[in-house]
C-alpha cells in the first residue's frame, strides 16, 4: 500500500477541479493558460493567466479547529470526549495565487474585465467543492467541508502591460480519526 497525505489529496483534487472550471469548461480570452500546484518557475508572461495552488504559509497556517481559530467564534471539538481514541478537527489552509499579464493590451477595461471574470470564476469553483469527492488519507484524516475564507485582487502595471495579482485563501475542515491507537 502506498501512503497518502490529506494535503496531497486536497491539492490534487483542487487542481483537477480548477483545471475543469478554469480551462476545460471555458472559451474565449478568460481561459487560464496555466493551472498547477507549487510555485511558478517559468516565465510568468508565457501565459497571460496563471493559477497556482499551494499550502498555506507562515501567516496562513494549519490550525486545530477551536474557538480562537475560527472567524465565527464557535468552538469545534478538539478531541472526542469519552471515545476510545482522540478525534481531532483541523483547519487545513491553502492559497490559490493568481497572476494576470496582459502584455500588449492597450485597453485597461479589457484587462480588468478578464482578470475579474477569472477571479470570480475561481472563487465560485472553490466555494462549490464537495468533501465527498475527497478520500481519507492513510493516517485517518478526511475532509469534512470547504470554505473560502479570504480573497483579494489588485491591479498594477500600465498601458500595454496591465498586470493583476490576486489570492483566494480557502480552508478544508478535516477530521482525524486514527486507525490504530
């Protein structure tokens, strides 16, 4: 048996979902040229629309699902009380980075409209993720639900070189039910 981690399961599943929603189901100028996991290591202007999926960073860490880590203030269970083994709930955090390079575009509104459409399409796709489509990992962790938690998009550059950057931060609420204790 090959081991698998919830982080690989989530990132691979989100990658497949975003490829479907941002490339396969799209026509016209708003097709994402690159959708991948990890950092962009190629020429960022090779494709005008780049979508990258990565685990959270030092400011967006994975945390136990407790009251202090929730924006709604409700406390999730940390460990199952009275159970035969400790069950934990985690907020696994990920970032979708978006970069848009409209090299040669002379009309600001065209660049803005395209960037905002892809941004909205990506947020919509992430908000519709279904936990049932994600398997449990080797260590007993499975996705319970998803939520988009924070987003932003900004313009820079100028005439002929409009550049947009954005992020969508999302969480996978997971539950760990250890198999062997």
